[in-house]
């Protein structure tokens, strides 16, 4: 039997082909159905959404940043302005070799390594048709040189803009502060829509505290763009609203006297109008140039400021903390009178030292031979330490704390630039919580002369002095009196803030303390009598000397044997005229020695200037 061999099965092959055709047809049909459904979804169900996206691709809204408001002194001098500036900008898509371009441009304008690094970082963030700044703040000579050679550099141009500038440099840096480029921390706190297009923001001082007024409101323009995002034309435009101009309380003539007095010294000087709280002088020495920070200070310069032993970056007026020394004595004397612990004629015996009963330790007076029989008037006038050791001990720390806190010691003054230190007015509770220790009687004694744990800022001392001069009326210090709209010229006055009044049981106590302070400078034997000589007006004052390091009781202070940074601070507080005070001053000269020799003469110069200036002494109370 011969086996049959089937070479071709036509029926089977037809079935196989048919199945494949049906399967392929099914897949094609399924894909067609999916495409139809997708088209239906996109064109019908999502029609509105994609129409909006299409318009967004065609029309974009771009921000127009506002012009920042200016800052003026009380006499109209510009303290912070927007100075025209020129930057060298590049359009990347028009440049074949960026490094070669930079090399050629270096032959015309100065381009540093930091400029190149910033430029290359910006290149990565922007589109190739957008301008990227290669060099900021070109001077006039550089602008002129580039203009002559402009034909050689297609895709490079000089672009004009505005840059914040502080014409007085370091003279007012601790008052005005400065603006700098917005960083990541700023972005977290900003209103993103209003700061669209804005590159700088206030970092310190007035620039920071009044940022919302100075900045203004952003504008916008609707532009038509192509598929690559390039602007074709402007469709609509809303102009930005410029920031408000601010008018400060600072009197530049007094400010400059204070700056000159502290030249080459560390310290602070504050002058306040007791009537309305206007800060006439606000000097922290040394200062620094704020203009270097506007577009980013180089690391070398910044490290030099940080490492300087003079600490120029610290605002000593609001953040410097110093023992108040004997400037605390008039306030403590008032507390003693008000609590009935003393009457004006009560006397204490001062042999030059004082000891607690049962203790051998002697708390020394600055006058080695002592002051003899001393009442409150003499104690303030001659700054008798022993009298105030005894007074402080009899008052006790609780009544001292309660009385001095009414004058603002240990508290922020509330000045309108913020960033204040509270200082330190110690109490039993504070020591227990902060140090885990009990309060000792000896600590109460040294509180009586403003030493120990007690710390005050120069601004606190000035505010307390103004409150004393006002016979208890307390006014919050302020640096800005009003704002003005640069377009409408509308002026908005800021209110004067009165705080809780310091009350006493007998109003004569004010007169008694103020008379004693008057005799500090005008009385025979007053600690600052030289500073009161030949004054055409009467003023009141109190000297102070604050120890930086402790001196053993069997040792004497020899200035020449102690390094400068460990020498005593010199302090002086004053107000004038005595009957109707219009200025209160606090002067602190770090390591300046005695207050009568160093700080008091500075105050006298400022008072002379103020009392001879009719425009200041006639100031308003609003």
C-alpha cells in the first residue's frame, strides 16, 4: 500500500487566512472606534477646556513691576532713590560661541568671574530668545565704549533700568536698611501675583518694615505670542501703581553731628522728640555701605564685615545691649519716692563703700573717699553709688522691677522698624527660670547702680528719658511721619501712638527728680557740670559708666593696663529745655571711659544745634 502525501490543504489555508483577516479587521475596527471616541471626547466633551488652552498659547499676560517709592529726610533730602542703571544683556539664540563673545566683550568692558557665573546660571533658566544680563551697573564710560563697538556684537545690547541707590551710604544704613534680590525665603512669604517681575525686596530697616507701601502694585500687559513663546504684539496694558514715598523724622544736621562725634568709635546715639516720638537722630557706629548689598555683595567683602571686631552689621540702637550704669539712678530715685521708701531730704551716710549686715564684702562707690551725708538730690547730682545701694536694698528687687518696667526697661519700644532686642530687666522669676538660681541680696544692690544682669538698648534709654522729661507721658518712637503718593501728591499722616502713662502718687516727685538732673549739668559739683557751662538754655542730664569686666574690690581701675575692648562704656542721657522738653538724648560710647568726659560733651553739641534751630524747636505734635 502506498501512503498518500498531501502537499497543499487549500481548505485549511483558506480558514487560517479568513481567521487572520477577521482578527485584523476586529483590531482595526476597535482602534477606529477608540479614535472616534477620543476625537469625540476632545472635540465635544473637552471643547471648552482646549479652546481656553489654545487661547492661552496665543495670548499671555506678562507683569510690569512698579517703581519703588522714595525715602526722604524730614527736611526733604533724598535718602533712598531709584537711580538709572545700564546692564549688558545677551540674546543667546543670536550667539554662536558664548565664551568667545565674553572674551571679546572683556576687551571693552570689565567682566568679572562672578558676572560670568551668574550669567551662565541664568542661561539655563531662560529661553534662548530672552535677554540674559551678562554685566550689571555699567558706568557711563563703559556704555559709551560699547555704543561705539555695538556693530561688532549682534545679539548684545545695553538695556536701561532702575537700581536702588542710597546717596548717603553708611550714614543711615541702620535706619533705612537696604533692598536686595529676592531669595527663596522671601518667595515663601510674598504675594506671588503682586511681586511678578519684581527682583528686589526690602531686607532691613525702613525698606523692610514699610515694604508694602514702598513696593506699589504690579501692572500687566496682554501680549500675543507665537508657538515658541516669542512676543508678536501688545494687545492690552495696565500701568503699575508706583510705591508710596516715605518722609522720615530724621534730622540730617543732628545726624551728622552724632556721626562725626562717634567717628572711629563704637557706640550709638538716639535723639527723640518727647512730644510726638519723632526719632531725630538714629546713629549706630560703625556703619557700612548698603549699596554693596543691592545686587549682591561679594563673599570677600561680606566676610570682612562679619569678622570685623567693630561689628558694623549690628544695629546698636535697637539690638545693642548695655548695662545702663548710673543712668538708671533718676528712675530708681523716682521709684523710691513713689513707694515711700525715701523722701527728698532723707540722708544716707557714704564713706565710699557699703556692706550688707553680716557680710564683709564691700560694694564700692566710684568716689573712694565717699560723699558723706547724702540725700536724693545730691545722690543724683553727684552719682553717689552708696546711696543707691541702700535705696535698692530697701526697695527690694520686686518693687524695682515693677517701677522700672513702667518706663519700658526690659521691653521693646515698639519703634516702626522692628528687629528690637528687649534688653533685660532682671527679677526673681527671671533668674529662677533662666538660670535655675535664687536671687541674692547683693544682686539687688548692684541693680541700684545699673550693673549686674540689667541690660538696656540705647533706644530704650532714650524712650525712658523722654517719658521722664514728659512727667510720665509715654510716646512710642517712630521713624516715619507720613507717606505721599507720587502721582496724586496725596499725603497720608501717620498717627502718634501714646502708651500707658507712668503715674506717681505725688506729682512733685517729677519736679524733684528733674531738678536733680538739671543740677547734674548746671549745679556746682554735678558730675557733668563742664558740659553745662555757658549754655544759653537749661537742660537736664545724667552721666553713666558701665563696667565691662569686674574689678576685684581690693584693686583699682587703671585704664592703661586694660585692653580697649574691656574698658568701661560711657553713657549720658539728657533732655532740653527743662520746662518744655522737645528733645531727649541717649549717648553710649563703647569703651569710652567716663560718661562725663566722653558721652556728655557729645550730647551738649547736639543740644546746642537743636536749640539753635528754630525749625526743629517749633516742630509739630502730629
